[in-house]
């Protein structure tokens, strides 16, 4: 198992926790943290005991983007960052890593700039009532692209564009993020955020891991395709589960009014079937 | 407080050529903010052939002006925009022949998006925004509305098809709301408060009289950000509506990298650290690579054969 310095990895029951752990730097991502993200997502996704993953932050910020000061002062790190961006070969979110398990992002406090990567790339997002969302890129002469692109496919466009253009001069409160559908739940008081995330994760963990993985794959792929193509590909996902033991266990348990006993999730059933960025050979848009 | 939409005296109601040469629009500058104001209040600001031609010129004029950092699109009179001037269409169809041709070929030049405007655009909607008026809501970057604003799409109530405006809206807000508006026609209006809930607009200004004042304020705030970074970000975000998620991210990554080395990228952090206002390069100095994206335009055009705009 990897030893982590910028992240904390915990397991509570069936829930794996990935916690940003650079609170003094408001959890800004340096090179070490970026590398650790790549490992941590795979470690939790491959652990058969983990059914659902929760991602949150230590301290008063969830995350505040790239640690510009460190990356700028590290020539090799900067070069790596540039190369990874030029090729869009990045590995720090669950989506980048093709994580098949449900991922809940629990936003505590500040969520700024690059932090939106983990909002855009999560399956479920909840936030503490004191969470604040803003994107300061253009206020410091930087372009915002990938994280905003992920967001705008999932919620009203205008709100994303407004955040992109307002920069550091305006913050969106958790309540508005809830109204717009960027998050699905506001936790009040904020101190209850982790407790609620664990509860939510345990609830989701009651569902069939295999069925959730196939559903997750179908829904994320739909963001790559036109409607009819997305339905065609989704139909294949649907049929792929036919004959799986969970498909008989589910109705049987329901009829017997007992909790179902699901088959253990298959670790890494192959990158072709994983969610995550489409490969070059994948069917493109339209 | 009187907004920048110039208060018109009664004797001025007849359209006349303004100093900038516009008859149906008011085009003016207020500090770093360029204003494009519909100015046919007696006709609900409906677009006649003159306005259609002037819109193309006005968007281009403001977008090219290096002093203009943000554009506000607003209206004089009680209504924002009510679409194509059907009175002219019925009395003098010849005057709109050119526009019909463009509509058929998907070559409209009405909105900022049609005209590849790279400057941030705020639509400030008052009163009714109907039918073709929705172009200016769908194609703006930011939309705010007066508390008395209403949105409706009467096309099908007068036997016309709703397409462009509604299609763009379905990419930006919940689909059902757009489809309902398209099918309810003139028989139902979406209120400003509902448009806010749906994310069509990000702000409702109450009292309505403060709409233009607030738009100016919002525009001045945005004008504090790097013009180059905003132009490239805007291009990346609009292009994302053309592509699948992964392809949009890939192209967006190129946009992001394209600004590396630009003076604003060092000026921004330096000013932040020194707690002073940054001094940006003017928007004319956006590097050529920044406009060499997928389709070399802020609003990437869809692939040609299937559906050119």
C-alpha cells in the first residue's frame, strides 16, 4: 500500500475515504499530491471491501486548485504538468482514473478553481452549508477550461460561465449550488458533513455493486455521445448484466423482505468497460 | 436611477440615424463597457431588416474595440426583444428576403455567438423576451433579468417552427422547461423568478428600474479580469457544447496551454501577491495560437455538412 503524505486514506465499513490533507495550503495540489491521487483512486477502486468512495478535505477548504507556488518553483514538476496538460494525460480525479465505484464528493468550506475537477468528476456531490464556490482563474490571468467543461455538461451553462468570468470577485453559496443541481444536498450544521456523507455512502452501498458500476458507465458515456448513440451503447450495458447473480438475488431478496447479498464487485474488469475519458478509438461525438 | 439605455424624449420616437450611424440600435461606451441596446421600442424592439443588418455591424464594432472589455446587450422601452418583425414580414417580405436566405442556410448573424464575439457578453433582459428574442438569451455568456421580465416562445402559436433559439437553450438549461415553452407558445410565460430557478438567468434585479445600473456594475467587475484569459476560457466553454466530454476536455486543455507564456499569466499572480489591481494587456494582444482552436473561432461551428449554422 502506498504511504500518503498529502492525502489520507481511510476505510469505515464499506466506505473508502479519500481526504485531501494539506490544510495549511488549503489543500492545493502539488506534484506529490497529484501522484498520490492517481494511486489512491485505484487503491480504493480495487479494494473489494470498499463499495462506495467519499472524497473530502481536511481543514477550512475542500480544495483550492493547483499549488502554483510549488509547481512554478519546481522546474521538473512544471515540465511534467505542462506535458500532462498538453496531452490531456491527467490522473487526479476518479473520472480520469476510470473508477467504477460510486464516488461522493463532500465539499467542506472553500471550493475554488481547480477544485471543480472533483465536483465535476464525482457521481454525487454534497456540501456543508458554509461551502463557497468560485473560480478565480481569469482574475490571475489564467484560463479555466477542463473543470468548467465537466461542470457545464451537468448543470445549467450560464451559472458555470458566470463563475468563469466573475473570477475571484463573486462566490456562489452552497444553497445556490443546490438550486442549480451542482450539488444534491446541503448539510447543516456544517460539522455534520462527514457523518452525513458516511450515512449516504452506506445507503448507496446497499445497492448491487455490479448494477451500479454498469449504470455509472452508461450514464457517464452518455456525456460523450448524441442521444441515440448514448441509448444504443447504454442498451449494451443493460444487457451486459443479464445472467449476473445479482439479477436474481435482487428480486428474490425483495420478495423475501430481506437485505440482498450481492456478488463481490469484480476488481478492475478491464479498462474498456470502465468509465472515464473516452479513448481515441472510442466512438466519437455525432 | 436612469440606466445607460438612453431615455428617449417623446419627439425622438421616430427612428433616426445616431451619431454612430445606427437607426435601430444604440451603441455606446461607458468606461470599459460597450452597450448594444435595441432601440425600436415602438415595435417591441422587433428585428426588421435594418436592425438585422445593424446587429452584425454592432457586435463586430464592439468586439474589435480594444477599450471594450465587456459588452452589455439591453433594450430601450418596456420590452427586451420580440423577435422577427412580423409586420414587416407580412407587408414587405422582400425586405427580409436576405434574412430568409441566411436562416435557410444557417448563416444567421444576429447574436454575439453568431458573430464569434470573444468579449464577454451580458444580456440584461427587461419586460418581454419573445420568440427570436431568445437568441440573445441563449447566446449570451451571462444573463440577468429585471423582476418584470418574462420569457415566451410564441412561434407555434403563429404557425412557425421554433428551432435555433430553443436548441441552444436545451444545451444550457433543463430540457423540459425549454420544450414546454416551445409547445405552450404564446399561451404561457416564464417569469423571471422561474428563469432564475432554472438557471436561465443568474440574477433577478428588483426593482426593475435598476437593471441597467446593475448590468453596468456587473460588467465593470468582470472587466477587472484578464481579457485574454476570459476570451480563451469563453472559447473553451462554448466549444464544449459541440463535442463529447472527453473531446471537449482535450480541446480545452489545448486552450489552457495556449495562454502559457502570455504576459497576463505572470501579471496576475504578481498583482495578487502585491495586493494591487493587475494591469492586463489589451484584448487585441491575445496570441494567435489562442484563436487557433478546433474551429478557429470563439463559438466553434458545428461540422459543416450536417448542420452549418
